[in-house]
């Protein structure tokens, strides 16, 4: 199918959702006269563009309200690198394992890749991760308690930390706003869950190369506390060498 036909169909889907707020995959497929599989692919593109949000069995329009917009804008930044990191992280998870997924745009790309896994349990406080995995067969998602925060489409508060203290999964995959060689792994979020780091046997930091050698507002942990750092090929040779003197590093293709 031509690119112009696809663009026209995507525009039609957006218009349909703007009118109805939400619609099922079956309804959209019938209106567009294409298969449900085609609509699933179309919706994935619109999700990645931050224009719609997947809901069980369908999608709803993303209204881009205030601070919510920032999450979807961040999702697009370094998207190719985050996609590569997501695939590399997924390759480290075997069928039958349990994973704790942090809230954030890079870990959302991890969640997308995990859809191919079977018989795994994903613990998360990210509503975006929950929505991504809702229709994934063979994946059980367990959501922590907490208070909803629209700016990151996740849950925060004491209930999140309390839930995390009762979990000991195979792997924790988390993100960060910066890796400072002087101050460690850093975040901008004052509500960052430190309990996350103790919720699994193995701690994997998934972070794109643009954040390495930078600083943020709050220290989350030391670089050496990460069992593995996953980043992309944009990392400089000097930064890669420095990180490898502190912990294991894997560069995603």
C-alpha cells in the first residue's frame, strides 16, 4: 500500500477518534475497510507519535493537556536509540521470568519489545506500560498502588514504595535523566522510587547516550550499583571506557 494511502488512513483514524474520543479496533477497521492487523499497526504508529493512547481493544485520542504533553514529547526524543535499547533489554529477559519496569519513555520501549515474551510477570507503576501490555498474550501485569500523576502517566506516593518492598523479581529495568561521572545516576523526579533498586536480583539501567556525562537534580544511585548499563551506539569512546571501569556496559546496535 502506498505511503499516501497510509497517511490518509491515519488522518481518518485521528478524525474518527477526535469525534468519538475512543473506538475499538474492529470499529476502526470496518470504517477504514482494512484488516484489524493493519489497524493495529496504524495505531502503533500513532501511539509512537504521541497522538493516541491504546486502551484495551482499541484507542482513544490524546488530548495533549498541559503537562501530559511532555511525556509524549519525551517519547519521541532519541526514539531510534530507545527502540534499540528496548530490543537489547528484551533479549536479556527469558520466558518465564519476572521483571520490574520503571516509569519513563525508555522503559516504555522496553515494554513494547517484551510483548514477544511468554509467561512473564511485569510489575510496574507506569500506566503507559500497563496500556502497552494490556493486550499482550502470555504477560501478566501487576500494578502497584499509588496516586496518578498525569505529567508522566504513572503512579507516585508511599503506596508505590510499599508495593515495591514486597517484590523480588528476576530483573529490574529502570531509566534515568542523567549519568554524572561525579554524582552517579540522576533524575529530575523528587518522587523517584528508591525502593525500585531493591525489587529484583539484577539491576539494568536503560539510558540513551544523550544523557551520559550530564547531570540532573537528584541522585538516584551510584553507577557501580547498576549491574548493567544499556545504552546506544551514540556513546563516545571516552564515556564508554569510563563507564566500563565502573560497571558492565552493553551498547545496543
